C-alpha cells in the first residue's frame, strides 16, 4: 500500500484538500489527511484531526485559539505537524507528502516536510513559489510548484495545477514505496552499495579536495561533494545528522569565516557540529579560512573596504581574514571538535589554506595563518582530537591523498570495533 499524506488547514483550504484527496485516490494511492487548522471548523473530515496535531506539539487547541499571538500558534501547529509526519514515516505509513497554501500554509507544511529524511517525496504547491523560497526549502529536497493563482477554490487555472501536483506526488510515492529508500537512507541503496563520504569544497580548495575524492573513490567510497555556499554547508550538516555518512572529509570551512566576519555565505553557528554529535569519523582541515566572501564590489560594507580586497568574480568579492580573526576562528574550530563524540583528526596545511593564500598568492600571510594554527593547537590540547601537520598547502595532491587515507583508516577502525 502506498500512502500520501496531505497536510494543511482544513478550515481555509478544506474544499481544495478534499478535491486533492479524490484525485489521489483515483491515482491509486491511499491518503492520510492531517488538519493543521486552528480557528474555523474543518470543511472536510480529517484522518488526523487538529486536536491531535496540537497535542503532538505539547499544546491544547483551545489555548492556541485563544492566543493573542497568531504566529506563535501557527508555529506550534507546525511543530505538531512535524511530529506527526515523522511518526507516520517511522510507522511506514508515509511514502510522500503534499501540501498547498500561501505564506502561512507554506511555512507550516515545509517545516514539517524538512523533518523527513532525504528521498521521501515532498511537494509543496504555493503562491510563494516564484520568489525567494530559501526559508521554506532550507537544506531539504522539497519540490515547490507555483500555484499561479492564489489557492482559493477550484477553477480553470487551479484545477490543472493541483491535478498535476496530485499525479506527480502519487507517481513519486509509488516509486519511493518500491525502492530501497523506503526509510530515507540513501546509504543503504542495496547490497554492495558503496559507503558514503561527505566532502566540503570551494573553488579555492578544489585541487586538494579533488585529490582526496579520487583516492577515496579508489578505496571504495562514494564521495558527495558540498560547495561551501552556506546552503551547501547546511545540507552537509543536515545529512550528517541523519547518519547517512560513513565519514566526513571537511577540508573547507570558509562558512565559519563568513559567520564570524559578516560574510554572505555563512552556514550558521552550527556548522562543523553534526558529524561530531553523531559520532561519525571526521577528518577536518582549515581550507579557505583565509577569506571572507561578500557580494559584488559595490555592495562591500564600508568596514571592509580598507582591507585586502579581491574581486573573485563579478558576483563575489573576498577579503583576507586578519590575524585576530584567524585566532578566533582557531578557537571556534577547536571548541567544536573538542565536543565530538567520534574519531576526529585535523590536518593542518602549513603552507597555505587556499589558492589565494598559498606562497606567492595575494593572501599569503604566515602571521595570520600562524595565529590560526596556534589557537587551534591550544584549544585542542588535552582533547581526543588528533592534529597532524603537513608541510604543504591545502591544494597539494599529497595533502589531499593523505587526508583521504587518514579518514579511510578511521572508518576502518570504527567498522572493525562494531
């Protein structure tokens, strides 16, 4: 049996959800309808009523209705929907999820969708889908479909859009139900599937990461490379937290520099945390901590204009991190790695952290790099994390291959002890 979960407000969108349910049943899937409405009475009956959703959020529906802060009430129902969808997936009763809505409905449904593992079909039909949708999608694999008109009744425009959405999610759910991804675990695609390794990379660390990736591939791994663009780092963290990786090769940490210095490609304060929390073997380096990234030159903040500035491309301007910033970055990296519960190694490229920071490059600064290394060593003193120095820059293939071999040994040791 293939189950598609519909999640939404049946007081304001009940007619549309009832119509979708009929389309899905005709498409050959079973439907679980979850009501996340708060105020008005539902226009169609739900399989999981709003009272149950509120309880899953640790709240009572009367209290949410009486709350003066509607935003807080919607957030609570989103939290409840997240718990409900996670439970249905764990029970094998969710093979796809579909929702429709405007700004509020999209916020509520996509928050719940983001709690589901990679690979579970997630389709959101939204009047917000033609704008900036980053806050809705986050680092998940949600598919958004623009509703063209507002979702207010079934008409000559909304009917074909919603029909396409129903057929699409039904097809995806059937495929998902048949596949080995039924529990959203891409690392278990089938017998003999190669273990997954995550790697972080930027343009200025490509050569070193490529050398590591090629060696790990030769050793039998499938390497997924994440561009440290903010979203890339958040996605790496999200998937590491799901436990799908055998190991993490986190050689490029520039998102931490952006987080410290106000750059535009930060992945947030939790970057470099998930693998450690999950106990996954990780080999970390300091790639691209010598740069902070901003937008086009004309958007560069005034405070940065007197720094060492370089136009990386017409859309990206970079500045060099200072000695004091590098020292703080060393302390932050060390604090995150001290908290790791699994095997952790740090590979330090003593001759440069990027193509720009290598000897002869415009950002080569042994003093700033030295402050980073010193703070890192001091912060890791007495911890279980192992630190290894290499007399190369980060893009030397020797460095990349050495990091790959070190991660391979760590993964092997964990497997042997299991």
